[in-house]
């Protein structure tokens, strides 16, 4: 028969201590860390919903106070003067941190056309001869086109500063299975 030594219960005691510590850590996780994590996720979702919302609310600040906007203004201000094209720089949306909202920032694309009319007029203003149409070149063209051999110079045939937003390459129709 074997005699038990004084160290025979040490492994069991160490295992109980480790299991007790693990149980305490798990209890701490479920009582403290998980609710904090859920609260943070809710803050992030609230901030994301506010910054991606089209309609501005009181928590969202719109600013042009960022490095790219300051640098782009050097190029865009002469372009605005020459073409009359307004390319806004106040497109940084910022939400400050609050107890129920996480801090967020988003650059929006305010240069996109907002209507079908802008889809034609905005790029047309960037063409070199667009100003000639505004100065009355169309009337001069129509006057010249009265002559029999200059009909192609009419304002309907030869359009300066015209952008066709519906134009697609002929190859595109071929790729989609339509007749070429």
C-alpha cells in the first residue's frame, strides 16, 4: 500500500484556484465588458446613421476646413471665374463625440450633378467654346446658314459646347447582344 505525501492534493487545489479565476473573469466579461461593447456598437451605429443621412441634423457640422479643400481652392477659384461652374468645397461632414454618438467624419461628393439639367450643363461649361454659345454664336451661325452652301453651320447642326450625356460607344451595344 502506498502512502500519500503532503503534496498529494496540490494539483487539485491549483486547479480549483485556476477555475475560480476563470469563472471570475467570465463573470466580469458578461457583467462589464459585453454591455460596454454593446453600448459602443450602438454609439457607432448612431454616428454612422447621422453622417450618412442626406438630411443634415444638429449633430452634423459641414465644413471646408481641411487640407485638400484649401489646396483645391487655389485651382478651383480661377476655374469658377472662367466657367461660372460652382464646385463646392464644404463637403466634409463631421460629428463630434458625445455620450450617445461616436465621432465620425465623411467626405461627400458635392460635385455630382443633382439634376438631369446639370448633367448636361456642368460638363458643357468646361468645353473651350461653351462661352461662345452664351455670347450669341448660335444667332450668327443661323444667319450664316441661310446661304445655300453653308447649311451645316446652323446652330442645330454645329453645336459648340454641347455634351451628349446619353451617348455610348457603338461597341457597348455589341457587347450586350444588341445588333451592331
